[in-house]
C-alpha cells in the first residue's frame, strides 16, 4: 500500500508543532466562503499554517493531503477567532488517514483539548480547500472530502 504523508519540512517533529498551546485560529476564505488556509496561533505568537493539496492515488482519482508551514503574522482579511481556553495547555493530536484506491493519505488532524473539546481540520470536498470543525460559527458548513467515519484516527507521534 502506498502511504502519502503530511507535507512538512520544519526543523521539529510535526506533533510538537501541533500540540503546542493555542490562543487563536485565523482562516483565509476563498471567494465562495470556504476555508483555503487555517493558521493555528500559539501562545508564543508563532503560527502554523495549514492548507490542502491534491495527490493522485489512482487513474482519475485524487485525494486531499494537508500541508504545513510557519507564518509570522495573519494576512490582511483573515478571520481571526479566539478559541476555548481549554486549548491553552498541551493538546493531544491525531491524524486522519483516508484509505483510497490502495493508498493511505494523511488528510486531516484533530486537536483535542484538556476538556475533550476538539478542533478538526481536514481536506474539503472542494479540491485544495479545507473543512474546519469546532471553531467557526454558523452559517459555515463542515464539508470534509469523506465522511469522518471513513478516516482512521491515529495518534500523531
């Protein structure tokens, strides 16, 4: 089976970046109102920016893959959301892996706070976009590429 892992080239393990205490999340929306980029703002002022890319797993079959990178400040026009103080401590991190056409693709993450509340960021049903749960108020609709019960939820180590 072909495994496609998160796109991350930082100097520290990705699990250390994702488990850091959070204070805010910012979202850059595309013109139709869907999340294109999500940035996790940590207590130390640094940001970890998430986006979605597409990978071919079979002929005429693509699956969303998460990419990560560091940023130093929000872009103009991003929506900034304060998040629950439960995320101010170290957070548990899980990866969401989809098994499709003989490939396993790391397509999402779940951040779990000390009070068991969760933030889910996963590739969207719309190519190159993200689905975000646990942060944005209505009328935003969570629309992942696959139903959440199709993903394997695996602790990120």
